[in-house]
C-alpha cells in the first residue's frame, strides 16, 4: 500500500500548468557546441540518398551497399543487423559497408554473408577490406565487381541499421540513387540527431528551460502514431517543459521514465502504462519562432534544446542532468493540472479496488489523494453508495449486484468512482470509470446465520454455521460442475468429511438450496455443526478445504483457515491453579484476549471471597478492557504470542 505512492510524482508533475501570457521575448537559436543537454534518436527508413534495383537478380548473390557519414566526432558504434527473408539464408548476400573511421558490429544468422568494409569490425573478421579502388566511385566498383546492386543507402549518424535481405524483381533495372529515398521495406535505421540548437531569452528571469522537438511532416509517410520514450535524470527539479509539435492528426504515445517535467503536445497524447484514453493536446505553432514564443509564453526562458527531425514512429529522448545556473533562483512551479486528468491518472495507478466473486472493496488512503485537492466524498455510479471516511482512508464495500456495477463476461466488474471536489462553495465532480478484475477462484465463506450476510472467521463449537462456496464463471461451465468435496481439518484429528459430490456426508451437515443469481456465478451452500466429543482437546484453529470441478477433474480448490471458538466453561473447576491459568491463556487464542482477560479478572477478584466458584461462561467482555494489554506480555505460552498478531 505505502509503496504505491512513489510512482505518482513524475506523472503528476508531467501534467501541464495553465497558460500565462508574458511580454514578448526573443532569442536566436544557435547550434549547441558544448555537451548537448539531450540525446535524441529516432527510427527512419528515409535515407539521404538511395535506390533499389533488380540488377542482382540474375547474378550469384544479392548485394547491399551502405554508405555512412558522420556529422561529428566522436563517432558512435554502429550496429548492423542482417535479417534474412523468412529466416532462410538460401541465397548468398554481400554487404558493402563504407564507414571510414568507424567501428561497427554486424550480426547475421547467415553463415555465408560476405562483408566488404573499411570500418573496423568487432568482433574482427578477416579478409573483408574494401579496396582502395572502391573509395572514389563506390557504386561503379560494386557494379563491376558483383554485376549488380540490390540496394544502396546513404545514411548520416545511424546508430543501428536493420537490413532485410531479399530482392525485388519488379524494382528498376539499375540502381540510380535518389535524394531522400524511402528505403522501406528493406531498411530501418535508428539515427542520432546531432544538430541540437538552443538559446536563452534576452530577459531570462528564471532557470526554467524548454526542450522542443518538431517533427517535419512528410505527406508520403503514413505515420499517425509516434512512440516517444522519454528518460530523465533522477531527481531533476521540475523546471523544464517539453514541447512536442507534429502534424495535427498525430497521436503521441509517451513512455516516461522517471520524468517530472511539464509537457505540451500537438494532436493527442497518451501516457503508456497508464490505461488512459487519448488526451487532447494543444494547437502548437509549426514555426521555430512560434514554438519559441510558446515556451516563453509559458514562462520558460531558456530554450535548452530545439530539434527538428523527420516524422518517425519511434523517438527516444534522453534529458541529461543539467547544471542549473546558480545565480538564478529556482522558481517553484505552479502547475495546476486538470482535476479530471489528474484523478483518472491517479486512480488508475492506485487501482484501489479489489473484487471477489460477489463483492467489491475500495480503500483509498487520503494521503494518496493529496494531489487532487479538496476531495469531499467519493461514491460509485449509484451515488447512494458513498464511501465511509475516517481520518486516514476512504472505504467502500459493496456487493457486485448493487451500486450500478456491471459484471461482464470477461471476468470484470465495471463501475465509476465519482469524486466530489469542493473549492470554496463550488462543488464539482470527477468521474473515473474503472474495471475491477474478478479472480477466477473458489471463495469459501462462513456465516453465523442463514441469511448469508456478514461473513465471519470463527467457527464456534456446538453451534450451527453456514458455509458458502462460490465462484465467478467466465464462460458456461458443464452442467455437472459440482462441489466435489469439503473437509474440516484440525491438527491431531482425522479430517471430517462434510460434503462429497454435492451431497452431505455426515448427520451434522445439510445441503441448502442455491440462491438465485443473475450472472454467471455458481454458489453452493450447506450448514453444519462442529462438535467436539467431551474431554477432547479443543483446537485453536481449523481448516476448511473444498474442491469444485467435474467428477474426475478438480478445477478449483480453496482452503479457509478459521479460529475455533469454544465458550464452554473449562472442564475442571477444582480451583484455578497454574494449569488453569495456562488453560485460560490457551483460551486467549480461542476466545480472544478480551474475554480471557475478563476471566482472569473475575478469577483474581472473586477468589478471596468465594473460592472454588465456577467462572461465569458469560463473562462480560467489557470488564476486561482495563487489563487486556497485559495478557500478551505476562504469559509466554505459544498462543500468547499468536494472539498478539
Ligand atoms: C551494438 O552492439 C554491441 C555488441 O553487439 C552492444 O554492446 C551495443 O550496446 C550495441 N549498441 C547499440 C547502440 O545498439
Ligand atoms: C517490389 O517492388 C514493387 C515496385 O517497386 C512494389 O510495388 C512491391 O511491393 C515490391 N515487392 C516487395 C515484396 O517488396
Ligand atoms: C507504440 O507502442 C505501443 C505499446 O508499446 C505499441 O502497441 C504500438 O504498436 C507502438 N506504435 C508504433 C507506431 O510502433
Ligand atoms: C527511475 O529511478 C529509480 C531510482 O530513483 C531507478 O531505480 C529506476 O531504475 C529508474 N527507472 C528508469 C526507467 O530509469
Ligand atoms: C512567470 O515568471 C514571473 C517572474 O518570475 C512570475 O512572476 C510569474 O508568476 C511566472 N508565471 C508562471 C506561470 O510561473
Ligand atoms: C457527497 O457528494 C454528493 C454529491 O455527489 C453530495 O450531494 C453530498 O452532500 C456529499 N456528502 C457529503 C457528506 O459531503
Ligand atoms: C481507517 O480505516 C482504514 C481501513 O479500514 C484503517 O486501515 C485505518 O487504520 C483507519 N484509520 C483510522 C485513523 O481509524
Ligand atoms: C438480479 O435480478 C433482480 C431481479 O430480477 C434484479 O432486481 C437485480 O437488479 C439483478 N441484479 C443484477 C446484478 O443484474
Ligand atoms: C471421467 O469420469 C467419467 C465417468 O465417471 C469417465 O467416463 C471418463 O472417462 C472420465 N474421464 C477421465 C479423463 O478420466
């Protein structure tokens, strides 16, 4: 429970504050020359120049040419994965990798891959050098040497390349490189963006910084969804904002790792791993000036990074530890996220609901609701089902058949939590729909009365008890689904068979009629009386074990531990010597500390007056309250420790 609050903070802070107009500021973006504050990479299939051709189809092998450029040193490690078509390596492939001064790792499941490269390979491969003759006119050399070119791709700053083998007979006869060539489906690269720009406003008055990522729209690429993985340094102050701008119909799927920053997106956005619907973004300008002005408008005066990249389905953005200028005071953020979004995100993260086959319980610690200010009360869809409150928690316990709960065939109970928030005299409510999974298991419950309300965890000796075994069925089960057997087990005694094959197995047991039920729930009921022969030792606890299933297959099995309660007087009243005191202490476990203390109290107070008086079996528990705390500490029998639990 307590551990749940920790992941909330980043999310809560990730939600955006309100707009705040400030006077016009301006700054000129300059390339960031020092260590850039971010690392940004994205996947793309668009290469600087490229082509495909069918010229290799009638030669002995397919030939793929990669020509790599780097915008800066140091040059990162390049990883190339060769992916054979349909996992077979029937046709030999040649990979020509031109990548001077770079170190590369090439992985391929095909044994006979022929590599020619000027990169230093790791692990080292012998006899793969690219001859001097290839350097001037790479394509001419390849054509003359291998009599065909299957694909050619020129890339800048790639970190990883996936090259799918395979020739296409319908490709053009000759490979004539074209600018901004779409190398789908044979190539996908993860490219490092190394042209980050930045600037600081002329009248910067705080250390609040913005990161801006702009996606260049390309009508020919049918990308409608962008997965953006964002990682942040630990414990960075929440004084940064991320602006994500792309085509209006774009959906951003955000994966946040330890990020507490504000953000603004164009289009819609969803935070992955929180089951939330798409949230509306904001209309963001699509120009450099417009985006910078937007950041200033939100009071972020430092453009820490400005990146323009082609639209891409996968973007990875890592924000680095940033030295906050010391002379500038850190401005506390005053983000006020919308209560609706905040409540939804918070509750879906807390998941405070718990269902059985016929009940739903919701317990929410008030401290967890702190970010949503002023929660006055909480109800379910049926507002007459209101949560109880104490100083620390909201609690709601209902049956699945009430409070507007819908039980669906997929093993979920659906309802809504309605939070009433009051701000001054203004009362507003937020609705959060949720699904509570119903466990696929057998539930066993003991009840003191035939109305099967208020389950208990005690089994009283010589008193009738009502047992219910039930389960929620996801689909229709065979008609012969039965309560296969129920045993009552106590240590040192033979298990007592109560029920077998839906039938009572003892004179003290009687099967009861199944209650009517609207939904797919199977219920068995019986009553029985637990007797212990005179003189036999009364156990502390007992185990009820039931199985349900078909005749020769058990599908569900469940055990229920219950305390045994015996209010009969102690068998021997010839003075309460040490053994009697111990007996009473043993009773502490059976009857509960209160009653035992009562007995002890009565005994110690009555002995001097009328010794050998039997102790009343109906000793009032209330008398004990003053002494109950001493029970556990003064006795050292095994049960005294367990009764403390
Ligand atoms: C490249 O491959 C090497 C070894 O195969 C691995 O250690 C490294 O992390 C990979 N780099 C990237 C960026 O995938
Ligand atoms: C082969 O190329 C043609 C024309 O460029 C294209 O329409 C087709 O989808 C390609 N086939 C495969 C399997 O890539
Ligand atoms: C984005 O990530 C989600 C979840 O990991 C995945 O279901 C979806 O297919 C991804 N989208 C793209 C465009 O890769
Ligand atoms: C987030 O930070 C915690 C420590 O604060 C760390 O254990 C965890 O690995 C980080 N998660 C990610 C995805 O970086
Ligand atoms: C923006 O900064 C100014 C000056 O520090 C401050 O007065 C104002 O409250 C800030 N606005 C927001 C929304 O933080
Ligand atoms: C709880 O909220 C309902 C509205 O949803 C309101 O009518 C009721 O008065 C509230 N109860 C309390 C105790 O504030
Ligand atoms: C409030 O109720 C919860 C749940 O029953 C309980 O855990 C908690 O101790 C209670 N708090 C107080 C102050 O009584
Ligand atoms: C079950 O049926 C009774 C009577 O037909 C009805 O009043 C009740 O609302 C139903 N409950 C559910 C959960 O459908
Ligand atoms: C289950 O029991 C029935 C009848 O008792 C028998 O016909 C069937 O073969 C049994 N199935 C298995 C899997 O033992």
